[in-house]
C-alpha cells in the first residue's frame, strides 16, 4: 500500500467527482485516472496501466490555463507525480 498516493488521490478525486458527475469530459478522464491510482495504491484489482498519464496535462490546461480552478491543477499533478514514482 502506498499511503501517500492513496491519500492525495482520494482527496483530489473528491474535488473532481462533482464535475465528472455533471458529464464534463476532462473531469471524466481525470477521475478515471485517479481511480486507477487509488486502486493501485491500495493494491486493489485494476486494469493494466493504460499507458502514460495525462491527467496532469489535462488539469493544467482545463483548470489553470483556461478554467477557473487553478488551485485544482496542483493536486492532480502531485497525484500523477506520486504514481509515476511508485510505478518505477
């Protein structure tokens, strides 16, 4: 179990999930990757790693550059960085 990754991924998903529920495609993609990270960090069954993460790029573009939630891009990027470290 990777407690650090699990904690930040769950916290970040809680912030992204309402946007996902509204059907916003960027949030759906980020949430899918966050759920994979949560399953990975807690050693739950999951699909194979789907390839390079893109949630950090999506978050930076949609929340920070063009959106009104720049503070949300940072935790998404932290999750991605922690997951990439754990996968090495």
